[in-house]
C-alpha cells in the first residue's frame, strides 16, 4: 500500500498543481506513521483523486481545505487536527471549533452526524474565483483570527442544514461549501479590522475576569441547529454572481471586470420583492410597511395601513397619476399690485361694508404674506389679539426710537408645538415699503363705522368668520387673474 502510493505520486506530478505539495510532504511517511498521519495521507490521496476527476476550487492557490465529505462515521477525523491545513492542533492554541463538532444536530426530524470541524485561527481562507479590493487583514478573503472568541459554526453544518441532507461527494456540494465559507468571511468582516482586534482583547479581559471569580460573562445562547434561513442561499447566489465577468463597456482597460457589489445586490432586492408579496398574501391583515419601507407585523394593524392597501394605492397612483397643481408663492409685485388696486377702490368707495371688505382684504393679505402665517392663524384673529405700537412708543416695547410694530397673539396651536402660544411681531414698515400700521389704522376706521370693535377681525355681515377659500376666491384670485391678463410672466402658466 505504501509503495503504491509513492509510485502514484510520481506518476501524476504533472496532472495537478497541488501534487508537488504532496510529494514534498511524502517524506514523512518513510518512518512508521502515527494513526492521524495515516489519515492525513489517506485524505490527501482522496482529495487528489477528486481534483483529477473534477475542477475543485480548493486546489487553487490561496485556498485551505474544506471539511471532508468522505468519512462514514463523521465528516472528519476524531483526531485533533486542523481541517484547513491538516496539521495538529495545539491544546492551548487559538482555534475555531464548530458548535456541532462533537454532538451533531437534528432538524425537521433529520439527524446529522457530528462534523468534527476545527481550524487554526488563520486557516479559514479562500482564493480564486473570489476576489477582493482590500490589501490588508487577508484582503477580505481570510476569516479573522480575532473571531476565535465568537461562537463558530462551520460551513459543512450550515450547508447541510440549508439542504436538509448529508452532502454528496459532488462538485455542486463542494462549491456550496466554498460559497458558505465566503459568506462566513464576509459576515466576519462587517466590522473594521481595528474594531475586531479591540473587541478580541476586551473579550479576553472579560474571560480572564470570569476565570478569576468563577463566572461566565459572555455565555453563548443555546443553538439547536445551524442557520438555515432563506437568506443564506440568496447570499450564496450573490457571491456566485460577483464571480462572473461583466459585459459593460463603461469599464476602462485595466479595471476589474467582475460584477460589482451594487449589481449583485439587485438579486437580494428581487428576492425581497418576492418575499414581501408572499407575506402580503399569507398575512394580509397583519403585515404593514413603515416609513423606512421596512416590513413589520402587528395584529392591531388597521386595514387601511396593511401592506396590501399600500401596494394597491401605489399601483393606482401610478396608473391614474396625481392631478394636482403645485402651489406657488405670490411675489412682491403681486402683493403691491393688489394693495394699490384695493386702496384706489377704497378711496372711491363710500358704502361702509364695501370699504370694510377692501380694508380687511388688504390687512389679511399683508399679515399672511409678511408674517408667513397659516390661514387658520390669520382668520382666527380677534380684535383683542392685535396691538399697535406707534413709532413714538417703540422704546416701551424694547424697540428703537421711531420704530413701530404690529403685535399679534396667535392661537395656542402654532407651527412648532400645539401646546405653546407664540407672538408674531411685524415691523411697522417693511423694507419693501409696505406699512402694516397704516393698513391697520385704515382697517380700524372702517370697522368703527360699522360698530365692530370686538370679535373676529375678518367677518361677514352676519358675523361669521372668513375662510381661506372665501378670501382666495373673492379677494385674491380675481386680482391675480387681472395681472395674468396684463401679461405677468410668473402667472402666465396659470
């Protein structure tokens, strides 16, 4: 048996890139080997035969070995050797030991054998066809050795749990092991390398404190079986997609021509849309979508907030469109035209109520435009809510000498908080030339002629308050239409 193996090696040197490695290590078998060395020799022969019959990624440069699929009573030997490099493990060294390496696991009434997987801290590594733009910490292709303090589940157990069967000695199953190893490494590199080194040192300090006082501080939760979520095959598919060559013509010569992450991420987006639709059909009264487009479940969700209503409304909105015309802010020359036009009509009018309407329209427009007030704030004002400060009385209100103001006390419901009242102070004369004090004085004279000295500022003849619609339809739109007919460029589209 021993002689045949040496002849076999010498006859297949050119068939495999790894054969020279086995030849270099075959000298150790000239002496009577120990039991675990015999198993190493047997596994090497089996891996070489597998490589000669199929293309095996783990035979390419940069790869360490993956767990064996050939053992009948377990997926790897019971001796303490590293799966990645097949070298003995030191008892006090830093190792990645699978949670299910000794006991195996059960899932869906299927019992899986122990994997017996354990690695040196730096023996979980991948190579081609996977690539990386990183240049340090293993280039993103090495499982960080600082993860030895974290619970570890090997690639063999995860793949078996996802497939719900023991693996076969086939190329597809071995490639799934490679995809799972790459997924494990990507997940471990979610933190920055310096962050992981710091976490590693601090976890060791916590462990030392626990040993000193017989405590277990970072206790791993009980895990009955490896993860088998539907997201794992999706992540495998993304890794496989990134190994493909792009046909984009936008890449410059010399640039990496592999599929980019953003392109591969679209696979996860497509799966997200599929599962979102499935959840909608499965739980139509429970699932809803928050403002961040996250899918959540709540048994107290109202029917109008359910995901099914959200999707239908979005589709209906796209189909019918939103026939709304955006509002525009009127400009200074629009307000100036309106104020002068009403002032001319006011000077020519003698009927008291008509004079009041013109003066009230001027005041409402100036308060809303100059104070940036909402319609509810303007048309809810009463006489007692407005105070006039003449320029001569400015210092009494903390204003400079010769500066007047119009003081407004609004409703408790303001723009910032519904519980805090706020005052608005308008200058007696704006820099644009408008004078709220003059308009207020004219308005008070018109109200006095009608005997209105208290109650709502803006009212109808029957005493009811004006509304925003009434002001716009009867006092604002007609004058804006007149300016549009005169050729105003800003109002021409309307």
